[in-house]
């Protein structure tokens, strides 16, 4: 059965979503994920304060492209009126939906009353969400965690109350705020939310899916409507096509060859420069090389060059050396 968000976003059967990730899920990275079959994507989270101040960094994150659809813009903040205003600004950018972040655990977000901190004040979370829902004609979705800490796992209540005021889908990361990214994600409460007969909106599971096997097993075990993948896609956008292929055929795809790794890394670099300009594009691409070539023996010397070179032609020469020198390797 097809999964729908609101009336107009049809994600097909059991969609795979790219998780919003600050400094990662920008247009260049989204391009390579889209090429590899992801069903829906989100921007990095965008500060509502930044949007209202018209901060260039926040505004730039509103850039979305037609080929990316369906795509959601994710916002966060602590002030209800500012969240309302930023929902209006986001609506003008014309995404397919607006997503609210109630999951971010990092101090300068959660300790300033935004992100996961709203899990400590469900009434405020509900009021904030309602303000956003009322400010836009677009579907509004939410991404959150199981709760603030072990003794306050309230996502079951959160799901009911947010559905009641009109959100159209909920993505749940199977950790509490206190866990940050430690330990293992626990999807059993995600299943409880999904099995709540009151819940009609799609429930997406998130946290630690990093292989075809896990995606298949957890789909079965936790009965979610789709899976959201973050870290495992960094340097490995093929994870989407591999999981999709397995679901469609029951067969495993081979992993990417070195040539494919080089091709996708080059595309990512090109898109990065196109969107960010030479200097920033080259600089921000540096964090990705090691991920694209994980498992290659003695990659260090190539990596050193890749993260030092300033000229795109020289970087491409190194990437082509990798293609040539590791043609026989299975990474
Ligand atoms: C580098 C990084 C940046 C992140 N930025 C965001 C963000 O902007 N918004 C958000 O909702 N979650 C953010 N997250 C959390 C992820 O969306 C996701 O919930 C988490 O990584 C667990 O999923 P995974 O195990 O598939 O990575 C971020 C995670 C990482 C690793």
C-alpha cells in the first residue's frame, strides 16, 4: 500500500527517507542520494531565528531544486511566534512539506529551548506545532525522539497530540535526548506508536539502519511505514538503491565498484562547487572523501592530498588515480 503524506505526497510502498543532517544533507549531497533512489529528503535543519533575521546562511538552506521533490524544509526554534513566521518564509520557498525538529540533542539547540527540549514541555510543543500548521497550506510533519530521558519516554502521547492538531507524518529516532547518539536505537516504542489504533498518520522509524539486512528485519519486526536513514548514507548513498532493490526483488545488489565510487564522489564535488562556489565547495567536500573510499587499503596518502589541494583539477587527478590504482580492489 502506498504511503501518503497529506493528500498530495505519494511516496509509494515502504519509502526510504534521507534524514535531515546539518552540514551533510545540502543540495550536493541530496543530488547523489536522489540519483540512488531515495524517496524523500529534507534540508538540514534551519534556525527560525536565522530565517527571521534574514541571515544569509539560513536563507541559503532554503534552496531546493525541482528534481529533489518531494522535499521537506526542516525548521527548529524555541519561540512560537518566530516558528510561525518562519513557516511563512519556508512556504514561500515552495517545498512539498515543512518538518519541525523536536529531536536535536546538542546543547546549543536543546538547552536553548529548541529541538529535543520541547519533549520536556508537551503543551508548548503542541502550541508551537499548531502555530506552524495554521501558518501554511503545506503538510507539516515532525521528527522527534522517544523522550527526554529514560524516565520520560513520552513519544506515544506526543504522537497522539500532534496528530490531533494536524501533523501529517511523524519520524521517530529510537533514542532519548539523554542518549544523544550513544547506545543502540530502540525501535520497540516506535512499534507501539505505529500500533496505536488511534494513529492514522505514517510513522517513520529512524536510528542505526546501516544495512540491507537490518532494513529488511526491522521493517518486518517494527511494522513502520518507512525508514529514515542518516549516517549510513554519508559516503554511501548507494544504501538507498541497495535496500530498494532488495525489497523489490529479494536479491542483493553488488556494492559499488571503485569506478562508481569515483564517479559519485566527482559528481558530489562538482555539485558542491556549483552550489557553494569554488572555495567553499572544495573546502566543505573535504569531510566526505574518507567516507566515499572506506575500506580501501592505504587510502591515507590519497586523503591527505584530497584535503590539502585547492585546485579542482588537481583534486580530480587524485580521484582518477584512485580509479586507476584500485580498479581491481573490492572495497
Ligand atoms: C552530522 C549529523 C547532523 C544531524 N543534523 C540533524 C538535523 O539537522 N535535523 C535533524 O532532525 N536531525 C539531525 N541529525 C539526526 C539524524 O537526522 C538522525 O536522526 C540520526 O543520525 C539517527 O539516524 P541514523 O542512525 O540513521 O544516522 C543529525 C545527525 C548527524 C549525524
